[in-house]
C-alpha cells in the first residue's frame, strides 16, 4: 500500500530536481557538480521506483529502488572524497 509520505517525498524531490536543473549555472562553481547532480537524480529515481512498486511488478521495482539508493550513496561518497581532496590541497 502506498504511503502518503512516499508520495510527498517524490513530489518534493521533483520540485528540488527542477530547482537543481534551473541552477546549473551556479552549480558549475561547485567541484564535481556533475557527480553531485547525478547522485541526486539517481536518488530521485529510487523515490520514483518506490511509488511505482506499489502499482506494478513490486519485486522488480523494489530491487531497482534499493539499487538506486546504493548507487546514489556511492556517487555521493565519491563526490565527498573528491571534494575533500580538492579542498585540502
């Protein structure tokens, strides 16, 4: 059963994605901005999969959801390590 919090998280995530997409000019100054943006959109895909899993193919979309969370976490970790290396030079 779809929980309201999952739908609200998805809607807020889409709104944040729009803001992120519109502010790409300002994000270009951020080291590793492409990695940061990719990590966010992979996380957003996980939220989409969370909602879809309640509608069709629950096992498949549950797997995709958790795979997206893992990949997003790896991308954020890579971005953080890269940012630390750049700022501590």
